C-alpha cells in the first residue's frame, strides 16, 4: 500500500497561497460531499482531507508541485458522474475540482474546431457547436451533467460512438499538467502526424493517472440536416440482439443503435411515468440514421424498416423524445428498486454481442441478484446492471464476485475487454489485474512509474503500482 503524508496546516497554507483561501475547503460538509461519485455503497466511500478549486492551468500545476513536495495524493474530479469509483479519493489527500475552469474559449467555423477548458459541460459544447451548424460528436449518456475533461480522461463513449467513435476520436490536442506539476501541450490540429510517440492518446483514457487535462482542442464536423430515429420492438430477446450485425452488414452506417432489455424498459418507463407499446414484454432497439441528403434518408428508412421486420420485430415506430428519455434514465431508474448495484461495462466484438448477452443472462439465473441489460449495441458495449435487493453485504459481495468469475473470462474468450467506456477506476482494479496480460500490465506500470514516480496522481485506480 502506498504511504502518504496527511494534509497539515503547512499544506493548507501552501494551497491557499496557490489558488486563494476561498478555493481551499476542508469543512466537514464539503469533505462528506466529495467522498464518493455515483457510487452508492458506503463501504467504498473515502473522504478527502481537503478540496481545492483551481482557476487556471498555472494553479493546477502549483497544486501538483505542492502535492509532490509534501507527498500528498491528488484525485482530479470533473462532474463526479463516474460509475467506476474513478473520482473517489481512495487514499484521502486532495480532491482537485475542475468546475471553475469551464469556459468555451474559441469556436472556429472555418477550421472546424473548438477550444475548451476541462470543466466545460459536454451539453454546452454540443449546443455551442450546433448553434454554428456544426457537430461535436462526443455524446455520453450523462452529457447533460458531465464535463469534457472527465470525458477525455475516461475516453467516454455514448450513443453516437458506433458512427463517430469514442471521445478520443473527437480530440485534436490537449493541454496537460503532469503528475510532477509541469505543463505540456500534446497533439496538434492535424489530419495526420507521425512525429514520435502519440502522447495525447496515452493521456486520453488514462483516468487522470498520468496527467490532469486542463484544456482541449475538439474536432467539429458538419451537422447532418436529415435524421430518423426508429424504435424496433422485439418480444424475443435473441432476435432483438441479432438485429445489430444485420444492420452493420447492410451498410446503413447508423449513428446509434441502443438496446434496452424488458427489465430496463419497465423500470425506466415507471421512473419516467411513460408507457409505450409492449411495456410488459418488449425489448427496445433505438436506431438513428443521419444523412446529408433527403432521398438517401428515405431509402435508408425503407431499408431499415425491412431489416427490422425480417429480423423479427413485432412493431417498428418512429422514436420520439419519450423514447430517448427512457434510454437516458435507465440506470437512474434502477435506484428506486435497489440503491446499491454493480454496473458492468463490458465490450465485445459486434459479431459476438448476441452470444454474450444471451449467455450471460442465462448464467445470471443461477444467482440471487436481479440483472438488467442495456447496450450500445452498435459497438458491442454492454451494460449489465446487477441489483442487490435485500441480500446481506456478504451475500451481495459473494454473488457479484461469483458472477464476475464467470463473466469476465467469458468476455475475454470472445475477444472482449472489461470496459468500453466507464473505465476501470477503483471498482475494477482487482479484476483488471486478474484478466490483463502480465506483460501488458507491467508496461502500464512502467509508464505510470516514469511519469509519476511518487504515485501522487489518482492512486488506487486502474491497477496497483
């Protein structure tokens, strides 16, 4: 276990000198507020010793230098929407909030890019691009509340990833404060670059363990003027999940393909007080097609309707805002059933998604928890939500571990991985060390040690150093 020093009066004085006394908080209410992110299991909470709100990159660098000087750990935090315990300060120390650094600094229509600070809300970035008739394609399901820095740090996916890719595919460059407090600009606004190591890609997805992202240059795209959202309803789970490869093979290039099993359909419908067809027995697949030509949209709409019906859909409807509201509220809706749950974020090759869903849902029948299944089906990203219910803590832990002991090796046997978009955080650290190739894991550890020799930045995440 890493050994750190406590936050003393000397540390507090240095932090106040760096960012201003009003932005250094250690009152009990604040510390309790930042002991968790989206985690609801109190056994996994850890209180920080101080919360610091820097106002610019220079102040972030000063905080990191202070942390190294006094050997105090730092946990960077965006909006706290992590479901993998990524923003929980496992070793206490400093929680570094990015919310003051929230500006959209530049929108360049001619160059089709945007420069933003790390604390800018993803929704506001999307809206700012749309106002210029452009598209920022990153679209995590928590876009209304999450920040772009957290999106980049976890390589967030979301609804549009099947067509546009994950967050790292939307980024040209990042400004980063290193674990030792230096400031560096990585990447460039270029179509191609073969100039040394691709360090910006290393930082993206590193979960705040290799550097703190303070600014980013985002790629913007032309905004497609024509769009169709379609809801295909199935009463046969296997037929529903086999629709996905049929869509891909047809060359429809969908923007999104979202799957909700019937448990999620019912829980989210109840939560949103909205009931749509086949509430009792339907699985939902939401498919979005976007084009730059109206005739192309009409052609794809007819083709999509035919594929859905031939794949066994019992109903095909236009998906309005009510449908997307159900999808956005799926995970939140389960908290009214069980406050404590475990959210898996498995990813498999698209051609294996049907096998994975049907097999693991069958496996879950041997366990006591309730299992819900949600998926970004177009890119093979599966969310299995396990709900505790009225089990004891020990029963719950045994049940979850038992399921994972079967599920994780199975996913890897299909060519899959532990996380498609939620990242590893603290929650999957043990599993990460079990399933990852030891040589690969040692390479990661070597990089971490080289860039963060004191293991100051976000310790206790991804793997043990």
